[in-house]
């Protein structure tokens, strides 16, 4: 398909990483595209993102080499790997080992800067803000998106890139279900601090992760087993975290203290029970809407980027729209579902609470060669899509 054959633009719902990357990939393939985002502005998110080699390859395909080059030169602290809560190293995982195993660098990026980099590469007028999709109707000739603001927009195809609580998914597959993973995650970016170590500190039912973004900016995340929808403590997130991570390696409290309380994000962690289908007629899903996963493998956005590139290439080479959506689903669904399952399993072990189980886990971790440990990550991150496009 080419732009000339399109009667209407392709409609993308949601301007997250998935929606923006899809718009860019589709425009590069010659399609007319419009993104509709419910928010009134693309807000700054106070968090970072790890992009594994599979996502870096997508960025290179999308012509974002400059961004990758710039970020691949992040400072690497001398100590990298997995640690006990007090900072005793269990496994050493230098970035070079990860790069060798995964066939390319893993980069860390500020979310807002990444979204801005994608947005600035889109054709002017692509993004329409303040449009919340509530429904759609489709027929043989096209699809109509209906927004809460009262507007109706006609498109040739509708892509639901509207995140974990996707309305498009709800309309397509009302029986789909999110499941609570059993823990809450906090995220922040500490400024004016020098990284002492990078990687994850593992305790009982809690973890603390450290990812340098630049010389003086460090992205960190923390998890703790909690009941679903547990109320937040009134004294604020920073104080709550300082209490939760008291007695841990000082890097944890240093980073929490170096982050403004109001900039700390907090989410209960959910994933999506793997779906059997993503598409119906002229409507399909992409990113978290299709395959929301726990963050344990750092692959949610990476998988959304793969979706974006493969969907655009499939559409470019397809004879018909319906056929293209079937092929996209065939190429992507099993792989993304596999990552949901592996990520969920990884989280179960990482969030163990029982002292004996944790001791056993840490002892095994300390005996495992880094290559073995990276096996699951390598399987996902060393993937190349040439064969499937
Ligand atoms: C704690 C944590 C850490 C993570 N770390 C990593 C990591 O290191 N690496 C990684 O690859 N992934 C990571 N992820 C996962 C990653 O954040 C997501 O997979 C990714 O952001 C999904 O992008 P998306 O575009 O599909 O959805 P989103 O980013 O959620 O974007 C969806 C967009 O749709 C809009 N929207 C929603 N409903 C509507 C509607 N009805 N109408 C119009 N617009 C709508 C929303 O406002 C939003 O802008 C992490 C996730 C968490 C929770």
C-alpha cells in the first residue's frame, strides 16, 4: 500500500512511545497518519527507560542513529550487576558483557527526551491533543473514531496504542484481563549525583535499581510487595521510600534524597493476560494495549518499538489492509506474549520474601555465570526482524 492508495489517513490512538514510533515508521513508509492523544499536552515524565539491543536496532532503522550514538556513550560506573540489599556483589554484569551477549548496546534514556525526539521527527500537524477515544465504528470502506469531545474522524485503519488501560482493547476484546503482579514500583531521576554502581539491589520482597543517564543524572526504580491499590502514606513518597529502604546500601537513600518528592512516580504493577488476537477488521493493537508486561525484563517499550517497525513494513508490502493486520499479528503476537510470560516469572522470583528462599536465590545467583544469567535477556534482545519482514 502507498499514500496514493489511501482514501483516509491511518488513525493512531495514543501518543506514548508506541504511538509516536508507529507514526514515524508509517510516515517513513509513505502513509498519511494522524495521532490522537487524550492529554492536553505531552507531559514530562520523571523517569528513565532502558532500551535493549532489539529496540536500539529499531531506532537505527528509523534513522535515529544520532540519538543512539549520543546515548551509547553514557558513563559506565566501575561496578555493574546484581547485589544484595547491602551492596555485596552477587553477579558482575559489565555493559560490555551485555553488549557482546545481546549483539548490540543497551542504552538508557530520559522518557520525555525520547518522546520529544520522536515527536520532532513527525510531519507538522500529525499529533492532535485533547482527543479521548470512546468508541469506533468500522465498515467495508473504513473506520470512524469517536471522541469524547464529540468529534468523529474517518480513517482507513485504527491502531490502538493507548496503553495498558486501552479503550480500543476493551472495545475489541472486552473479556481481556489485567492481572496485578503483587508489587508497587516507584521511579525517579536523581540529579547532581555521581553513580557509584549500576544494576539492581535485591532484598526480601523489595528491589532497588540504578541506571545512569549521564554524568550527573541517575534514573532509579524501587519495588515493594504491596496489596493492590494500597493507600499512599500521607508523609509523601520520598519519606515512605527512605523508610522502606533503610539499612540498604547508601546508594538507595542518596538517590531518593536527590529526587524531588513531587517528581517521584508510583504505579501498581500489572500485566495483561496474553491475548490470542490483536486485530479485528480494520482495527489493531500495539504496545502496552496489545501486550502490557511487568517491567522485569525492561522490554515493554522495546516491544512497542518492534511492533511499530513491523506493522509499518507489513503495511507497506501488503496487498490488502486486512491481510496486513493478520500478518502483523502473526509476526508479533507469539514473541510479545513470550516476553509477558518470562517477565512475569522473573518478577515472582525477584520479589520473593521468605528469608530462606531469598538466601537460596541469592546463593544461586552468585554461582551463576553471567552468560547463563543473560540467557533469557539474550533470547529477547538479540532478535533481528529481517527474517520476519
Ligand atoms: C516501573 C516501570 C518501568 C519500566 N521500565 C521499562 C524499561 O526500562 N524499558 C522498557 O522497554 N519498558 C519499560 N517499561 C514499560 C514501558 O513504560 C511501556 O511498555 C511503554 O511506555 C508502553 O508504551 P505505549 O505507547 O504502548 O503506552 P503508553 O506509554 O502508556 O502511552 C499510551 C498513550 O495513550 C494515551 N491514551 C490512553 N487512552 C486514550 C484514549 N482513550 N484516547 C486517546 N489517548 C489515550 C495515553 O494518554 C498515553 O499517552 C516500564 C514500565 C513501568 C511501569
